[in-house]
């Protein structure tokens, strides 16, 4: 289980146990409605905050998905300041049933990170990439540069990022976490060769989404 879920799961389990005891030892009829609901919420939290191990691809040049979910957009960008020229954006939508751990997609150094206030549109909305609250982490690996953006959704209100400027990170390292439905964007050079299409399901740390061009 992801440690980010303990702050939610532990209180839910305690409440569920207490209400279960009250249901057994008292004649309060309202407890028979509250108690099952608490156990259902606890089970949902166990499912939501799971953090399964992932098997990285053997090819060290493979750029993997930073998140679980479904590819909902592939867009061209005329110019991105960090990339230093034309770029492309891959958008991955995470439903509440996806694993919500984000992983470093390629061995690199962290240039910087930033947090931007914004709206809380539904994460599958195309405008979410531009308008929603998000955290951005800027990476470089030699002459290769890329950005990972963790974007809040309609329900998400907590974005966690563990990257520190100047640190070297390995592919598959934990990058961060978003609580509840959300979106993750990856910005890459226009020369990056994609291995995925809109509608594809991807797994963070496992699915190869492409390779840097020469």
C-alpha cells in the first residue's frame, strides 16, 4: 500500500471498528447504515492506494509512462521554453480505479520543479492541461529534456512531488502521488518517437511510450 493513503485509511478503519462494536452491542438502528458504508470506504481506500511493484523494460533507452491510465491526447506545441524548441504533449487520464503513484520515466537530473494554482476541471477535459492546478518537474539527461506535469482533477485536491532540484533520479523512481482522479502530462521534443496512440492503456514504470530521436 502507498504510504500516502495511511492518513485516510487508518482513521477509516478505526471508525469502522468502533461503529461495528457499537452496532453489535447497542440497539441503535442507524448504525446498520453507517457501519457498512465505513467498511466500503475502507475497502475502496485499500484499492485506491495500492502501490504494486513494476518491472522496468530491459532497454535502458526506453522512455516509460510516468503514470497508469489511458492516453487521451497527443498534441504538438510550437515552442516550449524548457525543451528549447518544438515539442509534443502526451496526456494520460487517471480514473479513481488506476494506481496513482507517478514514476520517473527516464534516468535524468532534476532541473527544477514548480507548483501552479488553478482550476479543478474534470481531468479528461482537454482544458485541464492548461487551466487546472498542477505541479511541473523539469528534467534533463545530457541534451535530452522533458517535463512531467501532475494535474489535479475534479476530485483531486492534493498533489505530492518528491523531486529535488539538482538530484539524479533513476527510471522507475517514485516521482509523486495525486489523490483521486487526475491527469499526468509529459512534454517531449518533437523529434521524440512515440510508441503509443490515443486510447491506449499504459502502466507507470512499465509501458514504453517511445524513444528520444537522434
